[in-house]
C-alpha cells in the first residue's frame, strides 16, 4: 500500500513539471519575438483576439438556446 501511495503522489509533480516545461517552450520564443515593436503589437492583438474568441465560444456553449 505504501508503494501505491508513493506512486500516486508522483503524478501531480509530473503534471506540474510537464506544464511548466510546455509553458517555457511556448513563451520563450514569443518573448524573444516581442522585442520588435511591430511584432509585439501583433502578438498582443493575437492574444486578445484568441481570448475573446475563447470567451465567446464558451459563452455560446454554456448559455441556454435562445427561444424563437
């Protein structure tokens, strides 16, 4: 039973390490490209557009269907 609990406690640490590794791999090139002002504005616009799209899609999925 002790081995089982030890094994189960490893999964959250793995998930955190994996998530931080993916975030580092994605953010490092984005931040490097953000040094150019034109590219920085484009990246900010793409980020805002992505978040707005995600919010609208989630709102459409969660809200009840309109009554006709």
